C-alpha cells in the first residue's frame, strides 16, 4: 500500500530528519511529514544563519530536565564527534567560535541540505507541506489523519518541536499527541529567552539599552529536593525592556518566576574592598571612579538606583556605604517581572516527561511504537549548540532502534 509505512516521522526539523535517515538506512520504509512549505526553518535561522550545529563539550551537565540523567544514554551513543564525521563526509567547512561551539563557515543551508541528502539517499519518502490533524491507534497500526490521504504506520515518531518562535510554525501538536495517549507532560515555558523588568526600581536602567559587558549570573538554589541552580559567565546586554545577551539567555532556563537573578558586574574585582582601600589616596568622585571599570552610563545608573550621588567624593564616603555600593555591583539581586515569551525564546523548557520514555529508544513505555524526540521532550540544552546535539542524538536513538 502506498500510504502504509514502517515508520512515520512527524516533523522534518533537525531531530526528525536525523531519525528518518537513521531508520531508512536500516531498510525501514519511512515517511517524513511536515506542515511547513519551507524545510527546517529553525535550522536556517540558527546561529545568525550559520547554524551552531553542535558543541564539542556536550554532555549531560549541559542540559536541563526534571529527570537530568535521562539524556546521558543517547548523548553517549551519538556524540558531537559522530555528527562532525557526518559534516566532514559532506565536506562542510566549519569553525569553533567560543567554548566548543561549532558553526558552518558558509551557511546553515548546508546542514539542511546535508540532512535532506541523507534522507534521500536512504530512500525516505516526503509529504510536505502536509498538515497532521491527529494520530490514533488502529489495531497494530497507527492512523495519521492529514489534510490529504491518511497514513498508516507501524511506528510513529513525534519530532514536532516545542512552542518557541511561533512565527516560523511552532505548534503544540506533539504535546496534544502525548496527552491523547496518556503520556505525561512536564509543564512548558520559554527557555533561552530575554528577561523583562518594569517598575520604578528599573527606571534608572531603561536608558542603558545597548550597553553590553561580561558578567557572572546565577539563580536558584543548590539545596532541597529537585534543586536547580544555574551559574554562568557570559556577556550581558541591556535592552529597552530588560536584559538579554548570552548570560541572560542561559540563566533564563534555570530562573523561576518570582525569584531573583544575581549579577556580578565586575567578577574580577571586589568593588567594596577596592574602594575602601583607595579612600586615602584617591580624591575622585564616585561616578568617575566607577566609570574606569564600567561603562559610564551604567556606572551612573547604578549609583542613582542605589541612592548615591555620582559627584560624591570617595574620601567622604563611610566604609559601610561603600560596602553597600560594592554589593550592588558584585551581588546585584533583581527579580525579573517576566520574559519575552515564546516569540523570542530559542527553546521550550519542559515537554514530554522523560520518565514516560525509554532512554535507549525514546519509545513511550505505555505505547509500543510511539516515539518522542528532540525539543518535544523535556530535555533542554544550554545556549551554544547543545540543543542541536540533543536533536541528533535523540533522533539516532529512535531511528536506530525501531523494529
């Protein structure tokens, strides 16, 4: 039958194409379905158009999940070096940018073409654009209802991604399929996303949009059951609505609404000790001193926000006040009012509960033949190529195991 397959993969993104190629290479009759008219848009826009396709340091420590050890199996069986071998096979030039992040020299299109070529070489069939309306079990087969002819398959792989960046087609289809088959979902929220601030306490910082500097940032706690603590040293960017940059995107995956993030704006310096030690020898105004270490507009904003006059002279300041100022710079605790949401989030935190899946095959424990991979699953990587590595690894784990 022309509409009868061993494997139907719903979602032709990074994880979906990887899975389809792996399954078809093992002789399975595979169909790849996607509702988009343009292939793998999320790959296309990634890494500024050059696709940060993996990270050489990728390991379980770089991922957030309610079940943090789940990702270990897939990541250990398909590593960054394995994907690099595929990139080299297709003669795609690449470079390492920062902390193990690998990018195409030319364009993200090369990765899309590589994955498409791997699928085509293995004999994967395509239906695109093809909207999937639902999936149901029909005896030993799954029946996929589409806007065209229905599809019958012995196995279904859900690779529909998360809710991030709806303007390029993100939907909740994967979660709807999971719920339909009574597969639990970990509550979802935007991840790798700018954080927003408002209210009177933030007003001195609104004019600072565009200022960037390297900081340390942390949030959460190391104590208690299920504690989730994040700590990064990356660049911070002030925006018109709050804070962004790699430091904030990273910490957003650990931040819980209503809790503070703590910034160290001068991680190489104990500001209070430096100021107190300089009182007898430096006669300058506080604003001028801080401007030697921080962007001038930021220095002034911090002083005003903490009740200091920028023209106050250092020798006139009590040690206790200087310690307060030091804390405001080295341990600046602020509570975000929210985030920029899914429209600007690079990933979705949460998703299909990994305790419902086999870590070897990605198959749902209660539903033989139903698999969940990639961003649909509650495994979220750090910024820097880690989420793509999870897509490749989870795709191969499923595609390489389907019988």
